C-alpha cells in the first residue's frame, strides 16, 4: 500500500473521504500523515481522531517560501510518504517542490478544468450561466490548476441554485472521484508521462464497452 500524505488548509472533507477509502481492506494506498499550513484547520482533529499523525507547518514560522517547503519536505520524508494528495491546500507550491514530486502529487479542484482555474469557482460558474459544473483531480505541475487530468465528474447547475447549493453538489462528487483517482495512481493504473495522464488497462478500470 502506497504511503500517502494529505496536505490541507481547512475543513478537510476531501481528506476525510480519502481516509475513509484507505480504511477499506483492498485499497492500494494508506494515509501516512496529514500536514496543514493552518494551525486551526478543522481537518487536523478529524485526522487525529482516525489515528493519523498530524503536523502543522505554518508559513509564518519560516523566513521564506523555500524554508517553509523544506519543512514540509522534511515531514514528508520522516513519514515515508510516497504520494501526496492536496486536499484544499490553499498554497501554491514552488516549481522546485512540484518537480521533486512530479507524477506523485495530485490535487482536487472544484471545476471542470481547464474551465475555471483559481478561486471562487462556483460563483463564477453561476455568473457565466453555465448549465453544468463539476470537479477535477489532476497531477500537480508548476502551472496552477493546469496539470494532466486524471478524473472528472460533472453535475447539473439547477435554475435556482445558490452558490452554497452548487458547491455542496460538486463537493459530493469530489468525495467520490478523489478516492477513485488516488486508488488509480497508487495501483499504477494511471501515471504521468510527457505531461499527459496515461492509463493502463482501461478495461480493468471498468471504462469502455
Ligand atoms: C474543495 O472544494 C476543494 O476542491 C477546493 O477547496 C475545497 C476544500 O474542501 N480546493 C481548491 O479550491 C484548490 N484550489 P475540504 O477542505 O472540505 O476538502
């Protein structure tokens, strides 16, 4: 089972979905640690209550971004992490850090990328009058929200949706596709090659006719 670190900044509902999936007997990844850059992140207590080692690495405690990332790297090494899942980690990692973890670091984003990178996705989707929306799990590359796509799910935008209702509908799908994407990565069914996601044995994954 691939040792997987989860980086969070807040609530940690995607983290919780990953922890739950990793508790299943045949799941190919185990969660080796949760790291938050926010000391007050509610997700920390959830992880701790599941018996997972938690670490706080605030940016403020470090003189530079490089020093902050060196601290995160130190925790990852100490935890024996082989894979990283960003789950509501609201910081942009440096090209150096991302390069070191290339093909082994993934993120979940609340839109159908390449549409709506960045923040406030649900509000912008409503503003644009989109009739569908969704979420994406992708490999992390130096360019924000632009790495190769591993999995996506779409949801309808209903006529009277508020931002909160739409966000909840998307989040529900996030909790389904993130465990799926991590399991595909951890089991070697998807890998990153030449800036593309390459799938092994699509029939085995259950895709296709
Ligand atoms: C999720 O909707 C995730 O997709 C989003 O933040 C939320 C975190 O919720 N991530 C981003 O916007 C990344 N730029 P969670 O802490 O409950 O998983």
